[in-house]
C-alpha cells in the first residue's frame, strides 16, 4: 500500500525561539523523497524543501530538514521563526 505520514496536531513557540516539527513515515519506500510544505493563513500551500536522506539547509525561513538514518521520520527545524512564519506545515512523500 501507499506509505502514510503522521504529524503532531500542534506545535507552538515564541518569536525568535527555534522549533522542531516532526513527521513520522514508518513504511517509507526506498524511492520516496520527503517533501515539506507550509500553508500561510488564507493562502495555498507552498513548497519549502525536499530531501531523500541526511540534512538539507532551508533558506526561507531559516532552518533545516533532517531525515533520520532509517528514513522513518524527519524533522523540520525553524531556527528563528517570526510571527509571519505562523502556518500549517505539512510533510509528504513522493518522487
């Protein structure tokens, strides 16, 4: 079957304080890439970053995407979130 992802329902921080947003994808396929998107209020989703393994830097907003060694989870780290970064953050699997 298709791989599924699971995320925490809510993560909160204060402006300027780093935050980790976690995604679980336990039955990920070897060919799947991990995509992250965000959806600001009253807007459509926008692409943030994609990775297959390891760590990938994120420029805007500043941070990084880290994929676990077994690829069963990933973490989006926002280094210095601003009020304007308040959004719904999604992970997804795909090619």
